[in-house]
C-alpha cells in the first residue's frame, strides 16, 4: 500500500483510480464491506483502489475542546495498518484544515477527484456531504460524473440486529463494555497500539509497575480499569501470552491534567520493554475510573483490581 499526501504523488504512478472517501475510524465490518466494493470495482476497471482518508476528523478540527469531539477508535497509524490489511492500493491523506473547509464543493470535485486522481468510479454513501458549508451531495456528484465520465456507486450498508454498523455504534458498545459484540462488529478484538514510554514511575513505587502508552488522540473511547491481553511487536516476545490490568483515563488521584494515559500492569512479567510497540487488547471492564483520597487507598484498590483481573483470566481465559 502506498500512502500519499498530495495528488501529484499519485499522478507519478497512475492516471486513474476507483476511490472512496471517509474517516474510516475503526475500520469496522461496515467499512470492510465498502472496501470489498472498492477492490471489486478497481479490478473491474483495471485501475488501483484509493481510500481518500480525511485527517484529522472534521469534528476534531471544529471542536472547541477535545471532549467535544467523538472519541477516536484508532489513531492514524493503526488506521493505515488496518487499511493495508484490507488490500487497499493507495491511501491519500486528505488534510482537513481551514483551507479545505472553505473549498467549494465544485472545486473539491474538479481539483481533487477529477484532475488530481483521475476518478474512474467513486463509492460513497448517499448521505455524504462535502465542500464549503457542506453544499456538495450525492446528486451533485452524479451530475459531475456524467460530465467527467466517472461512475458513482452507493456504499453497501452492513447491519447487526437491524442496526447499521457505524463508528458511533462501536463506540456505544465499548462504553457498555460489550467486548464480545465489539469483536463481532470489528471482525477482531478491540485494541489500542502504541509505544511504551517512560512514565512517572508511580506504579513501581506503589508495587505495581506499569507499561505506559502514549495516546495521540483528542478523546478516548474507554475510561476505567480493564482486564487485557498485551501483544508485543518483538520477535523475541511475540509468543508470550501476556495479560494484565489496564487503566485508561486521566488518573484523577495523582494528576489534574486533561491528558489521557494508558498504563498496563502486566501479570507475572518484569522485563524491560521501553521503546517496544505493544497492542493492548481489552477483554473485560473491572471498574470505572475513580479518585481516591490517598495513595494508600489507590494502592489497596489496585491490588484488588489485579486480583480481579487474575480471577477473570483464570475463569474465562485459562492459561
């Protein structure tokens, strides 16, 4: 898969493509169905498949505070990896900024889709809106398709129990802690990936050392303490079945920062994995995030959380 930041980079490789546009947050089964349409149409036309990936999300750009935008299911690098696994040929990272927000719908089509990408076919939802003040719609794309000789195909819809599968629906199930349903909606267990960084060492001081993962997102989809599995992207450690208790949130007992953190205490593991890339797979919610009156209270609660995590894995996922 080739990732590009401008249309000139695409023109160096090809003159036409079949494309779809979106945020693709989570790359859930609804997205996967669209990507299957994309691959099939690209094969039919004999041209590459192209995902026009909107980054950052428009809601993030316009939100007055981080908490005012929808929580991200996955960060950009995770998203790119998932798209590559779906067999996409090109991803065009279309930067959503002030200039793009003011670009007219007509110029959006002419400069980006037609001249920039040589569109042969566009696969898009009938409710898709684009351009300044969201003036562009499906009907406008149909008219331009007739004018510039590109096909317009409506995206297929994927449902679960009569509900359309969407990023919003996945977020709702995560908030409920229904990880079995989330795994069904994503076609994989839900996880967050990142690099292990040096933290404040507070967990070690309390007797429960943690792996700290930097979260590069404005809002987080989970809050609280969870039983989790951890996969390490290291050939020497990949075969280890690591389990732990993860806290994701804002650590109200020890910090008044609005910067979210993900920290994991690994069970029966004490090796140095700073700098390693890990994926934290969430399996079960232990409790909501709390603010404790003292570090001693926090330490006592962590001990209970760790024991509860052990009991969960012994019962539900024995070694």
